[in-house]
C-alpha cells in the first residue's frame, strides 16, 4: 500500500512541475522577446543586427526565439547597438523605455559601418543618460 501512495506522490510532484514549466518563461525566452521588441522598435532586421555583432543570422534568430543561451559579450554588443543597458533585456514584460526611444533609429539600407557608427552614438547617449541619472540621485 505504501508503494502505491509513494508512486502517487511522485506522479503528483511530476505533474505539478510540468504545469509550472509550461507557465513559467525561461530567461532565454524573456531575453529573446525583449531582443525582438527592441530590434523592431529600432527598425533593424535580424540580418542587420547579426552582421553588426559579427554572428550568423540564424544564431541571432535562435537568441530571439529563446532557444539558445546568449553569451554576455554578445548581449553587451547588442545592448550597445540598441542603446540600452544589458539588464533591461532580462526584465519580463518591459515597457517602451525612454532610453531606448532616445536612441531608436528607423532607417533602412544601412551598411555595416553605419551600424557601427550608430552603436557608438547610442553608447554615448546611454552613458550620458546614465551620468544624468547618477547626478540626479546624488542631488536628492
């Protein structure tokens, strides 16, 4: 009898875990959704982003799809291109952020050098906004 109860407990635990996993998003899925949202907001294609950070488009697509873990160095490169802090990509259900909007470009026909220049500019704006935020906190 105890074996039957033990098996029932294991089955119940297993079923609960399956339901929990079905509802809970993985970190990779959250990052992927945010990458897609910010990329589309910025007006870039997957190909443009992939070329800019020197990876294959299919690899970037896997990052957006949440099926592949993204290395932090790549995450930094992408956040520089998008003009946001890397931590924003980890937030579930991000709203349109003022910092992202401040650096969002809607331009077509961009070359590789253009994307590098945009990433550099966005990094400058991101640093400025960060310094402004720090100065504001110190003034309070």
